[in-house]
């Protein structure tokens, strides 16, 4: 390497930082802060760089699992075939011999809301900033974590069950306040729905798209009898609710935010997946983009912003329910080059995580002792990446998987 | 190498029909050391810099002078562009071509990056910059300094402080 410096001029800092370092994962970027002063300045406090770096990170599905005495949250990287550690709890000396509960309730812009060590926390695993969330115990569930564009603050939408009714509140991180924003429209405000909300949120969490929070459709009764596939929406700027009818009637629906901030929907049934996109929010007009023919029948499907899908399918009749396959299916051509061995002890969440080195002031405001690592309750130390086994017998299908649209831009009233 | 020097000049001007044989319209590029390269307009248009010059009518009968790009590097860039416009759909072939293309010394890769940046060839920038990024992912701070020829301007105390801040990244 000695001849690298001789003769030819080196690359300018700007080029290195914005075109090369920008492409590095978090750990090497942190190392590069120690290279020289100009790099340190940019990689530590240039907000534009940190935001751009975050937007380039892959959006990876979160997985919870327990291994021995350790409970882990990992991010599944299907391209590298690895589970990358995000957080973990171990059995503490004073507690029982099992690991403390660990789960993730919300994920947004590299921030996670975690249940850990008996408490609720907001954290950024990449910067290792961590703070407890001072929410009162009568909050029955976290319904959303989102950036409030007009103010630049990050906020939590919480549901408080009051006399059997769902009343929503907003907590701006670092504000110390829980402000009431009212009830959703009936049929979301009372009855069984309210009791079910925490479980629903756990199984099919909220989706943030274009500044609005959407929840998965539920078959709810309408006036005049019958039930419709009803979707609840919360506008984070207007702080108001609306309920709408889902464009499709099936039970296997996955909502997601597309690359350009609109709401996407995959309707999968058996071995096909239809991609719908919300064209017009005000008039609630959707259009069917395409149908992908799948080579398997997934029982779990999690879309990415570009339309790709992580799916789980069962191995086969003689292997029972313990053994599963995980694969990524391209949203553009339906292809799936690799397939991984998976099992039922690896709990794939319907939440994705995208690392961010952006630092937030609310961590010190929320009342943590320091705004770095919290050593009394280790969450980020001693983690290691786990390789996920490839299915060596898998042969990718070569036939055309995309089915042309039969109706041109079918929209739904 | 795909680049060839012309034995006679081809005039690209307003008198020709613009829609017929669009791809075979040629353009002449001159490297910093005066060497001459004939490329199809389609391949040349992969460079946004040249593409804008063509659109704005800034390309005269002589061709385009590229004072910032030497002949050996320009030849490589042209080879890349020719390959990518020739069969853009054959993913496997392109992937293995790209892999072979970046299998060069780091200082050559840096030269290509500089050229691709100046010429604004996005795909080539992506390919080369990602290659460099991948190669430094697990390098130490010292190795990174050496690679880019950067002088350490921290005091030992300052450097120790930075390493301590994000200790886990240095393990």
C-alpha cells in the first residue's frame, strides 16, 4: 500500500465522505471518526450526512428470540444471511434465573421503544442512547412512534382505556407531558376492539406512511347490520382520526410505507400476492399495481419500502411446524435467489429497523443518568452476529412470476 | 479494450437524420494527454456531463475535450459504458463483468472514481465506491489512513477520547 501515496493525488475528503463513507454500516463509520479532524467533524455532527447515511441503511426485520439465558432482539439481514444483534437482556443477579422480558413495541428512524427489565424505554441501538419512558401505568398500549414534521419532535401515540373506551394521548419525547387527542370514531372507540387493541398492536403493529398512522383492517360492524373491513387512520399533524374501508376484503393483508411515502398494501392469498397502492388519500382511491405469483404459500409476509417481501413458509408435511423457510421475494420481478432455514423459536416481528447515527436531545431530557451507555441494565453489550443457515437444496424458480394486470388501474371506491 | 482510435473523423452535426441509426452516431472524446476515442453517443450519454453537453449543443465538430481524464482511465470508463449499453438486461454477465472490472489496484480504482465523478457516470460511481467501502468495512483506523493517504492530526489524548466514546466500534 506504500505506493498509494506516491505521485497520484489522493481523493478529496468530500468525495471520500459523501460517496464512500456514506456507504459504510454504522460500526466502521464510528471508527472513521478517529481518522482525522475533518472526518470527525462531518461524521459526528453534520446533520445532513447523518440523515443521508441513515436513509441508505437497509431496513431489516426485527426478530426476538431466547438463547439460553439471553433474550435477544436481532435484525435479519437476508442478503448477508445473518442475524445482527440489536439489544439483549440477561438474567440479572436479583431476578429469577430466566432472562428479563425483552420486546420491541415500535420502530421509527432508528429509534426503538422497548420493554426491558420491567420498564419501557426509548433507545437508539446505533448510538446506544437510552432513556426510560415516563408513561403512567394506565397506558394500555403504544399505538405509534412518529416524527412530528411541523415541530421536528418525535412523539408516541398511546391508548388509555378509560371506562371501557379507547382514549388516545400523545407524548412528545422529552416533554414530560401526555396530552389527550380524543377518541377514535365508533366502532373503534368501545367494545371488544378496545380490549383487543394491545394484542392487535402486538401482532400487526401500526404502519406510518406519509405522516399518517394506519392500523390493519378489522372486520367491524356497521350501522344497518353486517361487517366491513375497517381501517383506522390517525393524521399525526392534524391529530385526528378517520376510519375507512379497506380496498380488499381478505384476511391476509400487510400494510407498509412505500419508497415515496405512500401507503402500500399486499393482499396475499395462497400462492399469489397483489400489490395495491393508495393513490389519493382524500378520496381514498387505490390502484392495483401487479400480482406476483409466489412459489410457496407464506403464512407470514413483511413488505419492505421497495415492495420486496420477507416471507415465511412451512417446510413440508413430515417436518412439522417447528421447521420453516425464510426468504426475500423481489417486488419487481418476484424472484427469490436464496432461502434460509428458520424455526418457530425465532419470532419475526412486523417491525423493521434502520440504523441511524442521528443524535436526539430528548434522551437527556427524558431523565436518563447519562446520555450514553447505561451500564446498570446492559442492553447493548456483548452482542454477536449469528449466521443463518442457507437452505442448500433450494433451487430458485426461473419462470416468469409477474402476472400482468387484467384491469388497468382498478381503483376502489 | 473496447476503445478504438479513429483513422478518419466522423462529423456529427445537424444535417443528419436524428432518428435513424440513433445508436451508431459517434462522438469523439479526447483524453488529457491528447489521445482520441470514438464512442457511440449512447455510451457517451452514460456520462451525464457529456450528455448535458450534447443536449446543450456544446459539442462541436471536433469532439469533447476531457482535460481531467487520462487516456488509460478514459479507456476503462469507455469500456464500462460500452459494456453496459450493449446488453443491459443480462444481469449475470454484467455482474461478472463488473466484478472483474473493479479487481484492480486501489490507486487505479481511485482514478476511476475521480473520472466517474467528473464525468458523472452514476452506475460506475456506485460500483467503484461500493467496492472501496466494502474493502474498508473491517479495516482499522490506521489502515484506513494509509489507504487514503491521510495524516493523523489528533493529539494522542484526543484520539484516545474518540476511541473511548464509541469503544464497541473499535473492538
